[in-house]
C-alpha cells in the first residue's frame, strides 16, 4: 500500500474519528503548528487495518488547542491532553512532551512540553507505537525503527526495556497483548526485561489489569496471549487459578486432548470475536477442576461447575468486573454441564434453560467445549434445532395465570402460589394448556380445591 493510499483511507473511510483527526491536523498546520497522527492508528494503517481510534500529537500547547476547537475539554491537564469532539467522534490531541521520573510504576511525576516530535516519541512504549504520520501526505516519521519492526513482526521496547517497564508496569501486559493480537514475537531483550520484572504487575490496579486481560481475550490471538503470559511469568501473578490448570489430568475417553490447561487453551484458540463475558467464561469454565480433582474408578471432578462459578465470582470481583458481567459468567460456568441432559429434559425445563439471559453464550461455550475435547456435537445440534422450532414468544409466552387470578378463584395468597404458577407455566410450555380457562381447570384439578382456606406452607398441596 502506498503512502498516498494511507492518506486516502483517512479521507475516504467511514470513520468519523479519522475525518475529525484530519480536520484537527489541517487546522493546526494552517496555523503553523506541527501536527501528526501518532501511535496505534499509524501502526494499524501501515498494517492495512482499520484503526479503532485516532490520536494526534502536536507542538501546540493545550490552551491553544482548546481555543481552536470549541467542543473540546482538557482531560489530562498535567500531561497536555485535550479531547476534541466532532459529532459523535472523539480524538485525543496531546502536546509533544518528555517525561520526568516515574515513581509509582504508572505515571511520571512531571512532564516538559516539547517542540521536537522525536522527544515525544522517545517516552512511548514500543517502537511500533512510536510512529508519526502526516495525514496530508502520508509521510511517516520514524525515530525508533518502528517500521522495520513492523516488517519483522517484532514487539520491541523503545530505548532501554527494563526502564520502559519500570516506568509503567502495565506495559508488560501490553507487550503480550500486541504480540498476541498481531501474531508478532517479543524481541529478546524486551522479553528478558519482562521475565525480570513480572512480579511488579501486582502493583498495578485491578482495573487496569482487567482491561488488558479483556483485550487479550477479545482482540484476537487469545491462546497465544495466555501462552505468553505463562512464558513471561505474568500468569501466576495475575491469575494463579489459571496457572493451576497446568498438569491437571482429565479422563482420556472424554478429553483426549490432554490436561485442563491444554483444553482451555484450545477453547481460547477456537473463539471468534467473543464478547468479554463469553471470553471470561471460556477462560474460567474449568477453573473448579483442580480443587475438585479426585481419582476413583476414573478421574472425577465432582461439582466442579458449582465450585468453578464460586471461584469465578471471586476472581472477577478481585479484577473489578461489573456485577452484571460476574453474574453472567458465573451462570454460564454453573450451567455448562447441563447440555449433556438436554435430550432427556422435560419440554418446560428445556425451554426455561434456552430462555436464560445470554443463552447464545451458553451455547457457544458448549460448542467450543465439545469441539476441543470429544468432538461430539449431538446435544449442540439438538438445542440448535429446538431454538429454530421455538421462537422467543414460545420460550417465554405471556403467563396464562397470575396471582390475582388465583385469588379471584378463591385461593389465599401464600408460599405455595409460586409452585402453583410454575406448574401452570410448565403445562403451558409443554403445550398442554392454551387459555386462562384451561389453566384454571388445570390448577383446580391438580391442587386442593379452594375452600376459603389458605394453602399450606411449603411445597404446596398438589394432589396425588
């Protein structure tokens, strides 16, 4: 792809952020300022990928940027970062800077604004992220050998690798993420620096670690990412429960692929554009196997879905995932063995299972679980057919009876109401009743006739 072509992409693609970035650069250059695309967007354009976002670096000071773009706000006053908005698009515009010492493993204590773009590049993380591009001409400024490393498919720290990782420990996870996402190797000195400092990742906030893990899992190359986390020593620092999967054997008749770690890696490799919750469920679905392992007539993992769900809740809470994400992942893990019984389930039980929130994620995890072990997809195909035969309105139709209907029929409210209503809904889901009248007849025939007495407490007064 030619340099002129890169500029055409910025002008002609559907990215409103790309167009806004070009407008910002044109405006700054028209006033005699230096302004370039910088970082990941340049890297992605050179790789022929559509950037997720666009960043601009300039010698203009933040107050000048704020004055030029009315829909802008200072988001990093200490670091000279201004967020410029245009329509629904947002672009970060940062003043060239050099950094003073880092003391907390995350950020410098002070910065100096610069006029030389080279000084700005030298404080960045990796050579492939240290490229600048003139959006008007497509000309690339490369002060650190980033283009050569792109060609050689290398992740290399800018300058001295130990220093780069001492400045911001999260860069160790970022090195893994970029290597996994692009299928690159980590340059040997950079790799050795991670090995030497991996324990420092424990000093990084859970939220920042969580975000990098989610990207490793969802941006592509998740298996490679976790193999690199293991090889660099980072895995037991951030996810000791996953490191514990290594060497845990499984019954060969069900898992010819090998131990729990190998099985999990294979499932990660099989994912295609997963949601964060599906990806976390795949990663953690067998996390309960190490603590439940026992050898009886064969290898067994009794109640590992329930144990795994409890462990997943603790892990995801530790990593500051949202309550919704934790609940979804734990439901997937706790229910992932239910698929073995789907052909024996009552119709009402199966429909309730299939109408669970996010069931498509349950089903996809089951598919991957089967493919990466015994290879049998009978239950998966059965459920797929059932879903095609039962549209959503059949999975969760409007209830034929409510508590008010029971009260009107003479039943007094009590703990048995839920049992009665569930029994009526079961009959409805199984196609045995189709109207409110039939539902009332069903209840009156199945449960003790209403005689103005309250129903007994407990499971109800279902007739024998």
